[in-house]
C-alpha cells in the first residue's frame, strides 16, 4: 500500500514538474539556434509553377526570383510535413501545393527552415466539429466563425484545415481573410511551446517593442469594441495575444497597404520580422 502511494506521489510530482519546466525546456531547445534553410539539390517539378499560380492567385504578383524561391521553400515544406485526409478527403498534389504555397508565402523573406515545428497537416472535406486533444497539457488554438471550426493549430506541430476554407482563402487574395495564413501564423507563434503572440525567433532587439505594441493594440481593440467602434482588424483579434497576431498576419499579407497606412508601427515590426511584404505596401509607405 505504502509502495503504491509512493509511486502515485512520484507520478504526481513528475507530472507537475513536467508542466512547470516544459515551457522553459522548449524555449531552451528553440534557442539552440535556428536551422538555416536546408535547400534541396534538385529543382522543383516543372509543372508546379502553373499549379501554384492556379491554386494560389496571390503568387502571380511575385517577381520571378521570389516565385522561384517560394517553390523551393514549398519543396522543403512538403518533404518535412505529412499530409492526411480526414473524413474521406483525398489528399492530391493540388491540395498539398495549395496549403504549402500559402503557408510558405509567410516565410518567403526568412533565412531559416520554413516551419521547423510543423509535422502534420490534416485536411477535412468540409468545416468540421472541433476535436479536442486528449491531453490538458496541450496549448492548442481552435478557430471558429460563429459555427463549425475553420482551422486549428496544435501545439505539437499539427495544423487542421477544412478544404473549402483553404480554397476560399486563396481565391480572394485581398479580402484580409486567409485561414492558412492564420493557422500557420499560430504555428510560428507556437514554435516555442507558447502562444503569446510573439514567435520565438523574433529578434531580441524587437522583442520589447513587439510585446508592448501587441499589448497596447489589444487594449485599444477591446476599448473600440466596448465603445461600439469598428476596429481596424477583425473583431476576432481582440480574443487574446495569439489571435491578435494571427489576424494581424492575415491583414499584413492580404492588405499590406491598408495596414501600413492605419498602423505603420505594427507594419514596420512585421516587415522586420518577416523580411518582406507583398506589393501594395510600398504605395502606402
Ligand atoms: Zn486563431
């Protein structure tokens, strides 16, 4: 009996210490240095160019140098990420390229591995009912739009998407809404095991300013909503720091000119972090 109690106490102690030290461990591991882009020796398949332009119209505005870089980053992403179809959904090359090209668009200006923590993308044929993870130790983000889930980003490198939302987000490149941008912004944010609206690889020189600006904007958004004033970002940004970041990333990549005009401070921070902005931003600068 005493032995059983001792084992139970040890298990509880182990569990509690895991919860406490996990964020520190993940942070330390993330700090061991970002992996540089592991370029592949072979060229991307020749037919990818047309397919990516079809499934992700925003890519048509890229210079040929940037477009070529996008395809090469997609190549790495597809090598390192497993795709699974759920509820009978069949994963085709078109589906993979649509998700991968939209995700990699975000990191086009970065010099590190596109999404070092992302391991798996699950795609549903329709919007889906959220499946909660078993473990209460996960820090997962579920995005809903007054109904079924549009997408989810899990702490352990899993992104869940609905195909109609992926396709709709890509089809309209400047409506400020893109579920792949949103969920992969969460993946960047969750790379350090936390989701506080600031990715682990935000440079040290920007971190204080970043944290202060996100906190200030979140407060302003909430105040606007309380006063019945239409905020400059989607209302959903007011949920918390993580959703603010994901919604602001959608705006930065879909309507960069408008964001640069209404919030030049945030725009400049994002430009410093992402290393590029789509065309349209220059006009407002
Ligand atoms: Zn979200």
